[in-house]
C-alpha cells in the first residue's frame, strides 16, 4: 500500500507555467527598464512641474515594482503546485494571471505618472 495512492501525476501540467514564464519574464524586464528610463521624459522640466512629476513617478514606480514582483510570485505559485488532477485548473489560473499582472502594472504605472506636456 502506497502513501501517495490516488494522487497520480498528470502529464502536460507544466505547459501553462512554461508559456507564462516565457511571456512574463521578458515582459517584466522590458517594463522595468522602460519604467526606469521614463524619468528622462521630464529632463527639460523645472520648478513645480518637475516636483509634481517626481512625486508622481516615485509612487507609480513603486506600484510597478510591486506589480512585477507579484507576477513573479504568481509564476512561482503556478510552478510549485503539485502536478495532480485537482491542481490543473489552479496551475492554469496562476499561469494566466502572471502576464496579466505585468500588463495591469504597466497600465497602472502609465496612468499614475503625471507626464509633462
């Protein structure tokens, strides 16, 4: 009699997390680089406009970083769930949420930053 009886491994459960990883990690890297370079949009700003941009950017960049870390956490959860029949839907859900979190983080970042005219 086996302890693991009834919890057989399901084939192909690694496909969802793999596709999500291949999409999420490069997208998160590009989002982080673009977010980090975006203060150059206000190089010519001065006075109150520069102060407003800096405060808004600091808040937005924090949201971006948290969102990107959340997407990596979702990937880790998707990979770490056991490969059993009952977890197939959960693994797919976490795999789908990871790149969606990157997109949502970028949209939130762009919406929060008070871009100069």
